[in-house]
C-alpha cells in the first residue's frame, strides 16, 4: 500500500506542477504574450471580457503575485477556469461538453491497442527467429509514423477512394443525436477509422516491448520447467506472457502521454469533435484561458490513467507489495 | 574497442543507410532544391510531372523544393533537442544514481513528475506563449522540446548507474581515493554508453515527432519550411479531400523513415545490451530453419560478460 501511496504522491505533485506552470508561464514568458493579446482584442470584445482576462492573467492588477496565485487556486477549486475568448463561454462548460468524445475515442483506442499489441507481442516473442520476425520492421515503421499522418493516409485511401468508411466527423449529419439506434450505429461507423489509425501506430510500441520482454522471459528456468512438465503450449505462453507483461504495465506512464498527444492530432485529421479540435482552435486564436483549461484537463486525465495502471501493476505483481530498496 | 561494435544485423545496416541519407540531405538540401520553396512561381495545384516531381501547392510553390528545404529544419531541431535532453538526462540520471540519498530522492521525483506530464500538450502551451520570431529558432524550440523529453533517459540512466555503483571495479577506484567526478566520468560513464546511445536515439525520435506535430498545428513559424509545416499547409488547403497525395504523403514518409532508421539502430543497441535478443536473431541463419517455428527453450547460448545486464 505504501508503494501506491507514494505513486499517488508523485501524481499529486505532478498536478501541482502543471497547475503552477499554468499560472506562472504566461506571467513570466518573455515578450509578455498576455499584454499583446489584450492589445489585439481591444475593440473586438466587450470591456468586461478584457477585464476578465486581465484578472485571470494578472495584468495591471495591484495585488501581489502570491495573492493572485491564491485566488487562482480558489477559483480552480470552484471549477472556474475562466472564459474562453473565442467561444464566449466558460472554459469548464466548453470542456465538459466536448471531453466525452475524446475520452470515448482515446479510451477505446488505448485499451484495444494495449490488449492487441501485448497479445501480438507475446506471440512474436514466442515464435522468435521464425518468419514472424519480418513483422518487426513493419511495426517499427508504423511506430515511427506520426499518428496524424497515418490518419490522413487512411482517410485518403479508405474513405475518399474506396468509400469503405465515412470520411470526416463523428456521426451522420442526418441522424438525430440521442439514444436512438440510428445515431448509435452511425457513431460506431464513424469512429472506426480514427480508432484503427490510432491503433495501428500505437500498437507497435506495446508489441515490440512485449516481444523483447517475452524473448527474455522465455530463457528463464520456470518456462523450461513448464515445458518439461508437459503443459500444453498455450498454457506455457500464457505462463511466460503473464511475467513478461509487467514492464509494459510499469511503463504505462510514458506510453499514455505519447498516445494521448498523438490521438489529439488524429481528431484534427478526422474533424472529430473533442479536445484535440478545441486545442487547435485555442492555439490558432491565442485563446489562452481555453488552452490552459485543456492542458489541465489532459494532464489530470493522463495522471488518472497512470494511477489506474499503477493499481493494476500492484495487483498483478505481488513483489511490489513489499517495498524493498531498488 | 570490440565492446562498442554493434551487431552487424541487416536492421542496423538499413538504419545506418537511411539515417545517413537524411543527414546528408540535412546538409545539402537547401542547396540542391530546384526552385525557391516559398515563391509562388507556377500554376496552382499541378500534379507531379518531370518539372515538378511532387507537383505544386495551392499557391503554386514547388512541393519537391519544400521537401528538400524542410529536411534541414526538421533534422536540426530533432538533433538539438535530442542532444540537450540527453545531456540533461545524464546530469540528472547519473548524479541521482551515483550520489544516492536525498539528492537521488529529489532528482528521481523531478524526473517522475516530468515523465507523468503529457509532453505534447505542455509543449503546445509553452510554445503558444513564445513570441512568433522565436518559434522558428531551432535552438529555442529544440530547448523547449528537450525540457519535455529528458525524463525517460534520466530514469533509465539512473537505474543503470545504480546497478554499476556497487560493482567491484567502482568500489576499487573508490578505495584508491579517486575523486567522485572522476569515478562518474571515467569509471561509470563508459559503461553507460549503450544505454546512453539508446536514450539519445529515442529522444531524437521523440523530438522530431514533437516538432512536426507542433508544426502541423501551425505553432512553429509557418513561413519556415519543415516537414510538419508542409503538412499543415496541405491540411489547411484540404489537400486530403482533393486527393493531392503528392503534397502531404512525401513529408510524412520522410518523418516515418527517419524515425524508422533511429528505431532500427536502437534494435542493434538492444541486441547488444541483451544478448538473448541477439541470439534469437542469429539463429535464423542456422541450419535448422525448417523447425524454426518451434521455440527452443532455455538453450539460448549466452556468454555472460561482466558488463552485460539483463
């Protein structure tokens, strides 16, 4: 339990770093980005809106920076992330209306990519030195391909030319959103291509990691023992794979960050609603309050996913329950 | 220096050739481009032809020239960021692993925090506050990317240093009374080389990905050509829907090829560090190819060298 609590402490600290960076970055950046933003906005938006940006980013205020920092935290605990400049709505309401798309898309893609990649990696590791090894360079190529590029190519080939999948958007514009069969079916149909393109490029990492670990584990005595006992091959693979998967779970932190980053850009390619598209709008229009809100939400979500992976690891590997010096 | 010789597997050779090609392109690209990549000199949206190998853009710029020109910015930022991040990770990782105690706790905590922070979103936030003029400076942007990408290397290096610290040869030099920095630099560092190389390749790969992603979002100076910017303009002009594959496919393939070459080299290092992986690869060429599908358990010939780790 102590191990888990320590990880939780690290994540709390990470969240604090993210929030604090959000507060200090715009204030300390060279070139004073907020002042130049306000200069651009003057005359375009109402004085109240300009005032709210000034309040949020501490321009022309008489309070000290620590007082502002305190106010920032108080607002955060009340769920107030400021007002989006371009969308003229509160950042929290914009985010809460869009985040489900992203959570659904990336959540499904993450789980599938981990499960499929690990399973394939276990098989590749087991049949090492055979023809299946030729999959490795192919997987490497997919791993090195930016997700958004792979997504673009898939739109070009499978949607525009072959018409196997619908090209852009998240659901059929003719369907009425709600709990009806037509809408849910179209959701499913429109999500296929984005999920497949995230899957293809993210799966390779899990696969290669698992293969290498599997090759290492197969050399261990307990696997030889399992074979010597005459266990069926399927059970031996399962035996070895359960041990080989541990580093993959332990490295989840690194992978999930990369996966989420890549998947956000895939949303742009498919014009899929969600945080990725909000992010693009926010950066293009210098909508700093929205940008900060998005960064915060992404960070907290990734930390949550990490925590789940850690609990899983703790449950899978009894050795972690007795802390020893590394 | 037999220890440093990488296994000469086809993977490594292919990696060296591809990477070498793009490194040469990085140097000579802007000199051999047929036209000025930014000038709208031609008819718009031309398909590929002998005059324009990759057609022209919506503005009538030559895509092939942009591709050649973009090699430099993309590769330079990748290399700068990779180097800076690796130096950071050596400083943090090796000192954490070697000094131990409070220093280790603090530095490990810092790298764990940076590992958990999602890199690209942080990068986007920092980058969008940067003045536009700085966004095209490879050293500024490379430095910012390095800031989000050093943690992984630091963690791996720390673990390796930790396992080296208590080996006999380090103990011996401590007893002779060598200075701490000397032990770190002369005794420990050479044994970290394979891990260091692997972490450098990995970071360069990450940096090129991050840089092109930023450029694809339009967050770098869009008047300076790199492969991500090309795709940004292609996307902005709906090249996808107009079937202009020759506009956005080549830069993507280039990114993927550079990435693949780095990953292939990494395989070589992996096989060097973990001889079991190497043995698995060598076996294929053996006489028993017919039964290659059947696993041979526990018979991997491994010569345990003192420097080898699992």
